[in-house]
C-alpha cells in the first residue's frame, strides 16, 4: 500500500542531554541563506515513492526509509504522533543532506499543487546552514506552493513558545556508534480545542514539553481533513556528490542502525495509542536504506550510502 501512494517528507529532530538546558543547544543558526539555490530551500521537499527520484533539472537524487500510517474509511483517524529517536552527525559536503523526520500531511486531490503538511526533526544540511552540524528543524507547506511555506522561522508561521529550543538550533551532544546514545522524544498533535498543531520535545526519554506550534489558520489544507503520518529518514544529494549516510550510517541488520522507538499515534481527543503492529513502509527501491519492520513500537532504519 505504501509503495503506491504519494508521500510528503517533512523534517524532524533535536538532541538534548538529560535536561532541557541551553547547554544542549549552544547556538541558533537561522540565517543559512545560500547564494547557490538548492531545491526547496524555502519550502519543504515533496517526495513521491513511485516517481523517478532523479531530477533532470537539478540533478538531485533522493533516497528515503519511512513508515506511514494512512487514514482509511470506517477506521479511526489519528492527528498526531510521538517517537523517541537517537541523533547522529556526519561530515557532509555542499550538495548533500541527511535527515530524520516526522511528517503530517494531507495530499488534497493528489496533485503536487494541493499537498499541505508539517515536518520536523533533525537534519544535516550544509546548503541551508553553511555548516555540517546537526540541527533541529521545522518546516511547513500549504497547497504545494513555495510561496506558502518555509524552513524553521525564515518566514512567519511557526510560533516559538520555548526560550531554550528554537528551530535551526545546533544539537549537542550526539550519539556515538560505540559509545553513549543521546535521544530526543518528539511529539506533534492537533490540539482538540484550538486546532493548532503543537510540537513537544523531551530529552533522553523525558516527558516532552511544548516548544512551539503551527496555528490552525496557517495551513488550510489540514483543517478538518484526515492526514497521513510518516516517520523515518531520508537523504538527498547532487549527482556530483556521493549519497550521504542516513541515520547512524549503518543498516538495521548490523545492530548499529538508528531507531524510532516508543511509537504512538494520537487520536482526535489527544489520547495516545501505542503502535503494536507493522505499518506500510516506503524506500528508495534499491534497498540501500531499507527500514526494519515495526516490532514492539520500534523500528530501525538507515545505511552508509547508495550507488545511483
């Protein structure tokens, strides 16, 4: 089912230590304007699992590794998700990006011009920040238009409520393959009374706290509409660069792969439902970054690279 439907990949993550302190996020990097355009450097990326992921116009190649919950007629609809994920860094070059994300999207009539959604998580994106650090980020798009959407707080949209955590902020400390792991719990749901999309963050399995929200009126394509909920990783690169690592840089069979755990879907009343069964998955088609099945509310994803 997942391989036949359209997805929007919208970004996600931040890393905290054991408490939400400013030391965990030593700097804010919001400017990140590049003189050389990167596709969707204002609005979030749109990804379609069955399409040719090589763009002839921009020579950009995308690989992804995600699970998705799809709304179905006659069944419960969910309007949020919570996940605990580990955070990593890689030394990337201009023309490469790597991310772990949660997205909430409505595909409208199925055309790219009607896609609307929210994405947040962590990513490494040298074109946007002019560095190879791992950043917490948010993004949104309304109606598939680059004029109605943006990264972080580069345009009005996301409302920051935390004095310690902001989109675009560098994440530290990070997980080590053979050392300590650092985790962040990400939570987003549509608040029942206001209809606003609330974003919460928690450190190392700590209870997630409200850090900001997207107003209901910002993304009209999500108002009173069923949504698809996706989570996982993706990478992008120009043809002139190798495909970068995703997650920890290891495939799940090695036992060292990055993970999404303690997965929960959130219903219209704000009640959590632990994900106890596998969900449809979508990948690059080459098996380079294939996710594991969801078991006990957890799955693993990622890999080192892929030969185009």
